[in-house]
């Protein structure tokens, strides 16, 4: 069976052999005890490649685009690097006492098509791609890419669900900033547009890890006016984390999207990102935040702003893999009304 998985993955990488994909009950990673983790075709967590129409629950996909970046580029290379480093991942989550890949069926469905020199065309392609995933009744986690990719994903979800989403947003930055150089859409404006377009409920939006200097004091006004709740690094270190998250009054049943910008971490843990900000979260603190969330209806999420060209010893990529696993573990532990 393990050999079949390895051969199928290899043939799929060559564009042949879809007919020999494993059965719907076999969406598990290639064993590191049978094939060394440095070997094999690189997929997210060494999971099978799959067609979106096959029977599984959660799709992992790449969105290799950094056309919305305003400082250091390179996030277009993140999906392939995260795939490679995720070979170090395992399936059993010690803190939640759940084996993620035995509880839920997860597959790598490849990359969303993008146009590296055109944000408008890329937005159309992203929205269409995720509409297709949603029509196939798949939950998903997307690996970007810069944070501008989140907006068209939210548009697809809002259209499919016909109601605004609850948003949990890990980030050093507010991402409610105005147009830059006359360009409305960039990686620092996705949340402003998501609120203005009615894609998310601002009163059910929580931002985690925000910190650092702002260009102007009135940058905070958008969040205040719309009731977005901010949990700064200082807030998270000031008391009982579980009680603090409960005070945010997050709905356990509302359709929820989690957007994880790796720059929520301190640059000591995530140097490979476009706009690093000192004084951030630790990887342990991020784990604790995830493990204190109680959500029954996580319909999707993303990991963004990993820039491999600036990553020292793959620290940022490993942190992204860890956050991706925490997100999957949350989906695995808590039943979702969105399951097919």
C-alpha cells in the first residue's frame, strides 16, 4: 500500500496515472518509516495529490503570487518550499490527542493559477478556483502568496455561503490601510475591502498579534469605527490566554475563516517575511492561541507572507508548517457543519 502511494505520487507528478489514485479511505501521508522524509515527490505533509472531485474533506493548495507586496517580494516561492519542509510534519497532535490525518481526509490539490504581473487577472483566477473547490464541498487551507490573496478567497466564500464570515486574523499589521500609490488592492488593504464589501462581519473579526508603529494615528480609526477587536502581543502576554480568547465572544458555530500572516511572529522566529516587525509572538504562543480556539465551523484558511529568499535556515517555513498543522488539527478535532 505504501509503495502504491509512492508510485502514484510519482506518476501524478509526471502528469499521468490519475486512475491509480488511492481509494477514498486512504488519504494519509507517505510513511517516514518506510520512505525517508527527504525522499519522494513533495506534497503538503506527503499527502496524496488529488483531483478536487475525489472524495475527501480538506484541500491543501498553493497560491504562488506576490504581486500585492509593497516591500520584500518572494512569497510566490512559498507553496513549493512549504511543501518540501512539511515532509517533517507528523500526523498525531499531542496537545489535542487526535491523529489529524486519521480523523479527516486531506489532500494536496496543487496550485491555483496566477498571473505574476497582473493582480486583477490573478484575483479573477483565485476567485474562480476557490468557487470550484466550494462547489465540490471542500474545506481548504491555502498557502500563499502575499496577503492580497485573501480578498478574492473571501469573495468566493461569501458568494457560496450567502452570509458574512467570522474572521480570525493573525498579523502584525492591521491590513485596513488605504490605497498605496493609487492602487486600492495590495497586501495591506485586504481587510478594509473585505469589510466594505460585506465579506466578513467586522464585529465578529478578531486580529491577533498586532503591534508596532503606524504611519499615522488615524490608521486605527477603521477598526474602531467597525468594531474590529484587536489582541496585541501585550494583551496576549498580560493574563490567562484562554480567558482572553473567551472574552472576544467568538461564535463557535458561525462560518469562520482563519487568515494567518506569518509576520505575527517575532522576526527571531520568522525572518523570512515581507514586512517583519520586532516584538512579535513566539511559535509557542501561536500554538497556545490555536489550542484555545473552540470553533465548530472553520470553512477555510490561509497561511501567507512566507518569503523563502529571506528565510534563514528555513525558520519561517517551519513556523508556517506548524501553523498549518494547528489549523488542520482544529478542523479535525471539532466537527464542522460544512462537512460533506
